[in-house]
C-alpha cells in the first residue's frame, strides 16, 4: 500500500473553512474518483504559530496513484468544484509518499 501524507501551511484565519471544504466537498469528490482518504483535518499543533492542516490518502500502487491523481486534478468536477476554495487558502504544502504494509483499516479512525 502507498500512503501519501500532504501537509498544508495555510493563510492566517483560513483553517476552519479549509478543513470544512476539505471534509465536506473535496473528500467526497476524491472518493468519486476512487481515491481513498484515510483522514484530513487541522494540525493539533501550530508550528511557529502557523495554521496547518493535513490530508492522508491511500493507494494500492504508485501507478494507480498517478492515474487517479491525473484523472482527479484534470477533471471539471475539481476545477469547477472545491479547487479555488482550497487553493486560495494554501500558503505552501509538502507531500511525502511512502510504502507500508499496514492496511487502511489499521490507520483509520479510532473506535469510540
């Protein structure tokens, strides 16, 4: 399994709306393109006072990741949908891609 961990440094005062759009609009749209979102949200710690958020996605392989991302980011649904609401709030971002033998279920939400 391939995990992609993306962190976002956000423009001041935008974190609440960024997380809302990511969870309510972008995550369901990613799912429509077959992309598994493990979790997304706001960082619990503000490094140097910056608002930061994250997105963790899972893919069966690097090839599938490339195909799904190309289809998603090239789609009208993304461009005409949450794209501007997300990109306008990002100051910078960083992506780490790694291979793991852990399943998405292990990495998913904790039981209540």
